[in-house]
């Protein structure tokens, strides 16, 4: 499974990105990410979740998950992030910060 994560915007217009090959992760970490995907019901989410506010300093996200059977991309913002997706978003954001160091 491949996950591509992108975050843009915020007050400073920052960008953050990450491309993960889950097969290359330690088994425990891959299982945590897969569990977060299942909890979020990622493949059931619509491709676009409209922002719930007009805040200019809000982050926007694009998250793509590719498996052998399917590929799905979801675009959303801070104000439209489903509660179920928040744990996965935190995992990917933290991993993206570590990869820049």
C-alpha cells in the first residue's frame, strides 16, 4: 500500500508532504496506519469534503491511498476533517515532520 499525503496553507502558506510505502515500514507501524485507515473508513469518504468555514489560514489536505485493488484520493481542510480521519492525519503529519529533519 502506498500513501501520499500533502498539506498546504496555514498562516505562513507552508507545504508539507510525504509518500509512504507501507510495505517498507516496520510491521507494527504499518499495522497502526492500516488500522487508522480502517477506522476512518477512508475508501468510503467522498473525493472532496468542502470546508466548513472561510478561514484563510486553514490548512488544506490531499490524501491518496493506493492498494493493488484500488486508489482513492480525498481533499479536505481543517474545518472539514472527519473526526474518524483525525488519528490518521496526526500520524502522517508527525511522520512528514520527521522526514524533513
